[in-house]
C-alpha cells in the first residue's frame, strides 16, 4: 500500500509541477488544465504499475462510475476508469476524471455496493478539486529550485538534477500528496453518501467497507504509525460518522445487505452413534430436529423450513434484541423480528427429554449468541 501511495504521490507531484512549469496561470482549474495534469500523473503511475485488462471488470467499473457521476456535483465530467494489476486494496482519482481501481480492491469488496462506495468517494474528491487544492495550498513547493528540478528530470536532466528531484519529490509527497487532509476525507465520505442516495447503490456499502478497514487498522500495530492513515481520519471514527450520516438520511443500516455473511444451515451430525439433523449458525446449535412436527413430512423438510425462515429475517436485518420466545396455541415458539422461526412441540420435548419451554429458551440463547459472534467478527 505504501509503495503505491508513494508512486501516486510522486506521479501527481510531477504532473502538477510540469503544469506549473508550463505556465498554467489563470487557467489552473480549467478543464484543459485538469486533464493535462491528470494525463501527466497517469503516465507516471503507469510507468510503475501494469494496467489490469479485464473486460468484465472494466465494464462494471465504467457502468458504476457513470451512474454515480450523474448524481454527483459535476455530472458533466466524463470519467476514464482504469484498473492496475496489484494485490493492494486501493482506488484513487486524478485530476480530469481519471479513476484507478486495483485488482486487489476488486477482489476484496464483498458486494457491488461496497465497490460503488469506494468509487463514489473518489468521484467526490474529483468533484471538489481536492488534488489541485491540496497542491495549491502548498504552491511554494512548486516554485524555484523544486519546480525547476522536477521539470529537469521530465526533460532528461543531469544526475545532480535527478538527485535533487528525488529529494524534492519526497518533500512534495510528504507535504502535499501523501494523503488528503482529514477534512477532505470527511467531506468526500459525506459527498459519497449524498451521491449514492441518488443511485441504485446502497450507501451502507461504504460503511461496511470502511468497517473492515477499521478492523484491520485496529489489528495491525504498524498501521498506528504513519502508514495509510497518516493524514486520514481514524477509520473507526469514519465509520461512526458515516453511520450518523446514514441515520440522518433514514437509511436502513443493515450490514448484511452489502456484505457476505454466514447463513444458517441444516446439517446432519452424529450424536451418541446416531445421525441427527440440526440447524446451526456461527457454530451454535439453534435447534435439533428429531421429529417432523405436524406441518412437515420429514425431519429434513422441517429443518430446511426453519433455515429458510431464519435466513429471510437475517437478510432483512435481524438484530439480537429482536429475538424472543413467543407462544402459538400453548406451544412455545422462537420469534425473530416478529416472525415465528420454529415451534417447540410436545413431540420435540419427548424426543429430546426436555421441557418445551426449555427447548425454546435454548434456541433463543443460541441464536442471540450466534448473532453476537457475527457482530464481533464484523468490524464495529
């Protein structure tokens, strides 16, 4: 990740410096200027990294960017979406509407909603001219010997000029392009949510993607040092702020809608030398099905029906506090989001040598524990 950031920072530094050396003057933020700087920076990036040519992936990226761009603050920008062949999980935008996504990012996202969230964030940076503003705030770094040295290396300068530009490039990277400011990142997150609310993509995707990033950040002691978040907001704080934005917009914050998640399953296991069917989730036995019950012909059919009902309420956003024990004609039930997941019949109690209510309570505790395990394995 750090190598990619360094390459991007230096590439953009070279592009910006070349633009200044050429005399951008009053047209600094014109479309022509943006595109020229973007092309210069992209040329440098592609000297360091190979393009990733996957027709299906690029078609998907282009379709997403087109939809998000139309909902953005600059719908007139025609984006040039490219992919680069690296395992690093990253995306970045260059002035003029060039957006790069890495092969690692395409493999890491767990849904199109997450990928769209990352792309919306990069489009937001472009819409607010962040790369150019970041450089503009430090324009003294692009004057005098620094700009001259960078221009020299672009034109094929001496070894002394090359040494000078390497030092200058590091100052530029650290002082200007090592990463966007905390304020810029927060604003890009907010704009990304705003854009996604106008598209077919769920803005929860940005939250779940950032949530995994936050989990990695907390788990990796090295990431607490400069690393990827040197100028970024704490990723955990970003998740909190994003959730607040979604709450204000009345968005249903269901992480299962934008991530891959473990579904309940009906499985056969051996207990005391006998094959039995049980419904499990996150390693917890929710219910052991030993009899078909009054509404199913077989044990397997009843177990699959329980799995289907539980899967449906989980997909809809089931949370632990929504799991309760209910009653159906005197038979205790397991309720989730107001739906009956299973009923503990007298036949179940007899087959398992237990009380009906005990079976229902056990199922409730197991399901709540499974959901708690899912939460802990998630990110926030």
